């Protein structure tokens, strides 16, 4: 009964919070095409027709697991960390539960959800504290969890996956950090690779950047210090097409350092607050690229944890 | 540099650990048909042929999100708990990063991975401290994570999903706790519902038990105290068929209390240590049942966290 | 080596943060009498002379443990929670380390440090994001820990403890919520109880409020909803005297609801940002009050965790 | 109300646990001189007379903070880790609570309690899963917290502190790893330093080992790999005297590697399960040693967290 109490400590004091919130005019860009109460943005594009079309891309039954393996040593944006602890609750000097001696391992996770392969929910990225639909932190980003745009609202992402192999396009083993995928580059690469970008797509970019983690000559420091990725014109182009999600094999999806000095994660802002598009990071796209796969069925079912902003994921590609 | 040190504190002492491990003969049941080094058990059944067949079941492009929403108030096996905290690192009295004012929400998870919709990896359930392939705790269940059978080894589960609606079979709105799905019941229900069980299937059972959480008359206490589910003969039958995974819309998948007094989670033991079959819990199968869907494409991509035993999941069904 | 990398991910991006911090004039009240670089505020008053005087108050050798017992069911300001998990790392099916069979229990804490008996470090309470010495959040309150005013800077608090028994003063078994200890009340109570307040004191107030947690008729909901405590004039009076710390047997030390409608934790602001005085909460002062002890040696050694704002404590009183 | 439910999930199953506990005869050494229900062992020696005597040792009013500063980079016994995160709940784009604009920093701790300066409660060290008073893991070491011997049972430790400076005794700047403090060494060092060891004392050993962390030439790797410390005869001698606690300026208090090959932490076993004596680790005793202080008032008030095994501490010495 005590646990319940925690929810009501100092209710009168807590109620004061809203009175001093800073009023902000809703910026023009903050109107969602999916309505004032929308919770899932571009996931509204996940229609049965598009899903059927994507299923139709499967030809071989080959499954690709796009989530890189993540652990305590995975480079992460500071101060993010994670740890997993395995334990055997109450079983240390006995044979477990019941006459059938049921023993079991359990595990505890302590850490941040934005590590390794991850989805950025629509509550992640903002412009000066204004988020998708013009929501401000005070509106929805409560310490106990997002009250809007939480990842529990998203059923998952199923659709046509498109892989654009930028390493192949640039003719390199691995794309260099600071290389911005411009609108022109993306168009040219898609054309080179015989694939068309469409509304509702999940577009993934391959750079072989993950070779820095597990390749012949690992350099995690370089991996984490910068990266190639989507540039501003590229982001605007993808938003114009109306894709559902954009992913990459880097920790931040977009080019770092940014094309313009002093700018940070501008593509995140174009995708999320301004267009309701999901971002997927640290996806291992190398097997798809190696197989020359450019279209596939993309299926992501992220854990639906109430109020969560991000989630560690493992999207499945099937071709 | 200090962080590195933590890994090597007292190496000489740590090295003593193995010398006192209790030797155990490998039980006869502990030989895996997939070999002595196998890490993924029945997921070996995930062949391109079976995946293609499963993809062929999609007729409408309708997507079902099977992961129930999970939060701090989700009933859990004690002492499991979880919490999510949303924060805005270093942004409280500024406009974030860069001239473009990049602000963002992040989140921290503290808790157990075996809460809500979950996959039990093959390192979860054992018989008197002996697990799949005859591994003992001392062999693989380290405090810092499983060294074998961790969920990072599993690429995901893709295959033919089969839903058996036990509520429909028994002719009730919700199946009562203590109801064991016997081999005969499962066969009869499958026949009634026109669906055949095959090797490599992901078999899900619907009981409408989740109505106790979000139905007209919620009773979470009853939800957590017991449950209907797979019985011993039912488990043996499914193992004989050679299914890949068994799931249900209850917290423990199998019948509680058990059919025989003093027995605990016997079906878990039949599936996991004895047959390498995955267990899926707390899946919301009601929408599939309501639509009368009995065959579908099942896609699960669980987060591949190194050393993890269980994982909160959201499998996707497509028909 | 990977762990090290985490510290340097995206250094160029992180460096952008400071450029957009909002400039703020340092308020007049924000000048500390202990200098511009001071880290410990009123703990500067902990001189050998005062310590010797406090030691001189010990007459009987009786020890009082002022830290209430704290657990997962302790009422807390939302969304604060805590949990403790006990485990036996790597010992489940063996006899531990070495030929001498060393086995051991360990424990994990997940949660907030501001629960139960606690010290509020000088980085805790602010006025519109301005803290002690005029520091703003951007200056020192980093997500990875306070860079100034962290509790690791404080060696501890040792001094003359004074107990003022407000229940006795008001002639009640337990002081009612909403009762503000005014300057006049505090003076009168001190006089009634024959104790003088002096610079450098640790002043504790007893209300018997904890009877709501463990008394004959527990009411944790009432405990957490409001409380008696220090009022604004009381806080100003104590600050004027120049006490080192103020503590109470309530979750928030000061009166809730506040004396003036729409005001929250004003005494916290008077003590911390404006005067560098420490706050101690949820101290069980009942045994001191029962024994009629009004002066004693007060010794607090809080764990010195780098960057921590608050800490769960157990101060010791000796008379 | 849901939170309550968590406590009762599967009660019938949980009740099965005890039935398969392995019966063990209580070893002869496991009889406590403080009775079959004792919870605090040698802390029973904390009598008013001894406390008064200890207070009488204070001559100068000088305060020593013995808890070393602990953070994410503090070397720890694997897999122990810790992190602190500072956040400003619900304040990111507003001015906090109330018309007085109350803003505040809070902090979250994720990690193990056995890091840095710590007290080992009597539930920490065992001999083949048997602990103080003959308790086995199954008796008291529940995953949700110790049901006996938890640190909430201990009011604190107050008594006569004795510092034995082993660096001075051996005539070295820093004592080498592997140096065992034998009974003879301890007697001789005490005699050299003019201090007598008595029943109920808190005995601390100084080796200057912490110079490896913050000295001119830091070597945290060496710090964590081994250490000087109490040897077996030394531990037996201290237990025979009947001290209340033994502490040191090393991570494990006792000599590593052990005097006898293949032995691990034998002094822990002599102190804790066999004699109910508390162990204190990672105490920074250098300032006491530098000042030539050998007797002092020792005051430890550890946080009283229900069910906790260990706790991060900051004992205060006053002379």
C-alpha cells in the first residue's frame, strides 16, 4: 500500500508546476499534416496497401538482422551508459522452485535507451525546446515519461525498405567522416543502384562505418568522433518524398561535423519536429549491401515501454 | 583510463573461482540436436524456405503489434520492477546545441528485462541449474552477462505464426486460471480452427486473459495470481512437432497453478533446456483472435543486448 | 579500451553546447560570504573550536541514529523511486572463491538519492535556475554530475546539534500539517526548552510527524501529502543566526502547504541559494525528544559520491 | 493500485521455493556470542561507557573525513559499476514550482553499493554459503533484500578509533602488495606507535596504498590488482581482542594475494561469519597518519537502506 502513496506525495505542490511555464507561440513549421492530436507522425503512412507491396518484395526468404550487438563497451553519446547484470534470484543454495527443480536466470538493465541500434521516437529531437506538433517540454516531456509521442504509441514500423549503398556510390571501402549525403548524391546513388524512393519508405544508408568497430583495424574512437551521413539538402529531399523513416549504419545518422560550422544535428530537426519522420541509428546494413539488396520488407517492432523516448532495436529485413 | 581498470581488479582472485565449481554429469536430455556449440536452438529452423512460406501467408497487409504496452505498473514476477525517466541532458537553462538550437529528450531505464511482453532466451529456464545443452550456471551465467545463449546470439525469429484461440475453443469469453491446454485440447482446437501445426512454427495461444488488465472490469491481482496456459502434455506435443517458439497472452505462458501440486513451470523446462524452444509471454493476441486470423507472418526482432537473458519485445504479425 | 571511447564521442558537437547558454546577470543575493569559489557554504563554520565545544556536550555516551530506515515503500517526492537487489555474483552452483570457499552477497541500488533521510547539497535548490553563488544550471549541473557544489566536496558536518521539540512547544502529540514554525515560535520554543541557537549549529525540529509512518495508526498518504515545518520568518531567523544546517522529521523540512498560496519551498531558497545552509530531511528525532535532549554532538558523514546533489544519510547524535 | 499487485504475482509459485532448500547442519563456528537472533554482531560492543571513553579522546576538534571520493572511475571489484545522473525534473522550459520559482537538481544512482569507501554488513561474507549465525543464503539473502543482517539493522558505529600506520612500521612510503599484517606485526606496530588495542575498537590500518590513485605517479591498475593488508594471524588476533570493526585504505582490507596460494579473502571469513566483526574498505587514512594520530573518536552513520548488504560510507574521525 505504501508504494501507492508515492504517487501522491505533495500533490498540491506538484500542481503549482504548470503556472509558471513559459508561454511560447507555436512555430509555423509545427503544424502536423496528420492532425493536432497525432501521436505517430509518418507511421500513418503504414497502410495495408504499402505493407502488401513491401511483402511482395520478398523473393528469397533471407532474413537480415539489422540491430548491431550492443553492450557496455558500445560507443555512446555521453553521458549515456548501460549495463546488464545476470542473477539467479533466491536460488543460490537451493534447487529452485517446485519438485521439478525449476531454476532460472534473470537480468537487470541499468542505463540509457539511446545506445547502439536505436529508434528515435518523435519526442526525441526538437528545435529550442519545441517538438513535433509544436509540443514543448513542459507539455509532454515529464520526468516520469513522455505523456505524448511516447514509443508505446507506435505499433511498429512495417514497410518497403530501401538500401542506398553510399560506399558503393562513392566508390570507397568506407565513406569518410564529414561526407554529407546531399540531395543530388542520394538521387544519383538511387539511380545507380536501380531503386526508386517513394512515400512511406524506410530508407537506410550504408557507409561501412561499422568496420571501425569490428573490422580488421578497429578504431572505436574514430567511430564515435564523427561520421558520414545525411546532409541538409538530403534530409529535405527525403522529407519532401515523405519517407516513413531514415536509418544509417552510424551512431547519429547524419553527417558530423555538420556542413555548416556551429550547427548540430540539423537533419534530426528536419526529420522529427518538422516532418514527423522516424530516425534509426547504428543499423548494421553491411550484409544487405554485400548481397546487393536494395529493396526489401522492413519490419521493426520496438518494445512499447510507456513514456519512452528511444528504444534499442533490432529491425528485420527480409528479401 | 580509470574505467578500463575496473576490468582487471583482483584478477588473481577472480581466477580462483572456477576451481571450486561443482562437477555435474550432463543429463541425457541435455544433448542438443543442433550440436554441442549451438547458441540458438529452435531458431535453427528459420530456413529461407519456411520464411518464404510464411511470407506467402500475407493476404491483406494488416499489421498486428503483439507487444502489450509495459510500464511501471505492469504486473511482474517479484522482485522484478522497472522505471523509465525522461531527462534533457544539459539543456535546462539554455537552447541546446548549435546555432540551430538542437534540443532533445533522452531516457533512462532501470529495471528487469523480464517484464511485460518478453522473450525468454534459451539461458532463462533450467532444471536444477542445468540449462540447454547441459550448460550449468557456472559455465555461462556470469553476473556480467551470459557468455553463451545470450540474446545477442539470436538474430530474431521469423516464421509462420499460428494462433490458437483457446477462449473460442472452450466457448468462453476468457479462459479461467488453472485451465491446462493439454495435447488433446490443442489438437482439437487447431482442428476446430482449421489450422495445422508444423515444425518451425511460432504458436501463440489466446485466452483473453489480458481483459483482466484493460477490460471493462480490470483485476490485475487476479491477472498476476494465476493463469490458464500450456500443460505438460501440451508442451510435450508442441516439442514433438518441433515448433520454434510458443507464446501466450499471459505472464507465464503455461498453466498456473500447475496440473500437479508442488510443480512449478514444468512446460518452461520441456521447452527450453530440453528442446531449445523459445517462450514468448504477455503477447496481446486479442486482435488476431477477434479477426479470426490463425496463420500469419510472424516477425520478432528483439534488441541484441550482449549477455541478456530476456528482452522486452514487440513481435509483429502480418496477415 | 572501448569504455574509454564513450567519453569522447562527438567531442566537436558537445563543445557547441556552451555557445547558446542564456546569459544571466548574477542576482545581488548570490554573493557568498565565503567567496566566489566556495564549494561548501555554511560548512565553513565547522571550526575546531566549535567541534570541541560540541564534543563537550556529550555527557552520557548515548548514541542516536537519526536516519530513518528507507526502502522501496518509503514515501518519496515523485517520480523518485528506489530499489535494492541482492545477488551472489557467479556463485549459484559452486562454493565460491578459493579453497576456503569464500561466498558473498552483493547489492545493486537503482534509484534516486533524494529519498528518505537525506542531505540536500548546496546544488539542490535554486531560484529560477540560479543556485548558490549565482551558479546557473548550465554552469555546473551537468547530466554526468555536478561540476561544482557536489557532495564529494563536503567532508561531512560535525557540530553542535540542537533539537527544538515543536510538538512539545505546541502541546500536541503530533504537529498538524500546515503549521509554520515562525521566528517567534522558534524563539519561544528554544526559550521554553532552555536552549540557545548559535552560529554554526545544526538545528533539528521534532514534530512527531513520523508517527504517521510507524505509529499506532499509520497514514503514509497523510505523511506525504503535506507537513508542518519551518516557515519563511523562521527560515530568515535561522539564516540570520548563521546556522550550518537545518533538519526536521518530515520529508521536506518546511511547511507544506506554504504560508502564502502559490508558493513552493521558499525556505529551501532562503537556506540554500541565498545562504549556503544545508537541509536535512526525514530525520527521526523522536528518541532525542523523548529523552528531552536539546543539545548534543552532531556527526554526519555522507557518502562522498562525485557530482551527487543529494545523499541518503544517517546522522549520529551523541549526548 | 497496480504497483501493489506486483507484490503478489504468483504467490502460490513463490511459496514452493522453500521446499527444495538444501538442508545444512549449522557449523560449530556459527554460534554467535550475542545470541541466536542477533542482528548486529560486534556493534553490541557499542556501550555508553565505550562511547564516552572515545569522546574523551578528542583533544583538538580536528575532523577527518575518511571516505575517499567515489565515482564512475573508481576501481571496483568486477562487475561492480556505478553512475550518477543529475537532472532537473520537469523544469527544462519553465521556471519551476510556484510564484517563487523553485527550481532544483535531483540525482539518480545506478550501480553497486560495494564500491569505494564501504562497510561490509554482516550479511556480506560467508563460508560456502553459510553466514554469520549460521544463516544460509536461502534463509536471509533474498533478491529483494536481506531479511536478516541488513544494514538497516545497524544504527551506526561509534567508538574508539585506532590507527596503526603500517607504512611507518615497515619504514616505507607505501606498503607493497602481498604484505600480510601478521599478529606479530600488528602487536609490534601498536607498541611502536604507543597505542593499545582493546575490545570494541575500530582498528584502521594505513599503508598509503591510495597514493596509487592520487599520488604523484598514479597507477590504478596496480591499485586494483593486489594490495597489502591483514593476514590470517592478524585477523585471528584482532578477533580474539574482540574489536568492533577493522578498516583499511585498500579496496579489500586484507592481503592480496593471500598468504596461502589458492585462498581468497580468508580474513573476511574470520571477521564476519565467524566473529560478527564489521569490515571497512577504501578509507583514506593518510591525513590521520600524517598527523601522527593513533587514537580518536570514530563515528560512522551509514545510510540505513532496508535489506542492503554493503553501503558507500564516509566515517568521521575526530581527535
